[in-house]
């Protein structure tokens, strides 16, 4: 078993100013904590920020914790907000954007082999 307080997990700035803007990531679970199959991460996208436009060969589940954002895919743009959840399919191009005035936070679960 593993329990921790969010305030004890350092946020890492993953922004590069181009493909990723105004975005931090917290690794909520790590391999050394004994979790064998998946990783839980918390992303914070500040106003005007976004994650990269990308795809990967695994699906991932998301739970939207705070604020509002936009999930962009090749076919549509969907507004998401705190309290919603869903997933992005394997090989689906996607990006999260924050065009709003407050921070947007979401939890992302991925398979351990795809960090």
C-alpha cells in the first residue's frame, strides 16, 4: 500500500515553449512504490497553456480535477471540466488546452511501460 499527500509531490515544469506550454506534471505513483502495472500523474495546464499534439500506442484514462479545458482530437474539440472523466484511445491524436482564466488540472493513468 502507498499513501501520500499531494503537497509533498513536487511539480515538474514540462513546458518547452512550443509543443508544450505552461504545463506541469506531478508523478503521483512511481515504480519504487511497488506499483507494477500503471502510473498516475497529475497535470496542471495554466491559462493559455497546452500539452503536446501527440498520439501513443496505449489508451489512457483521465479524471478532470479542477477548472475547465478543451480536449482536442482530429475530429473534434470537447470542453471538459472538473468532475468529468474519460479516456483517449490508443493511436488517437490528442491534446489538452486551457483557453480559460484559471488553472486546469487532470489525472492521467498510463501503463507502466509507457512512461
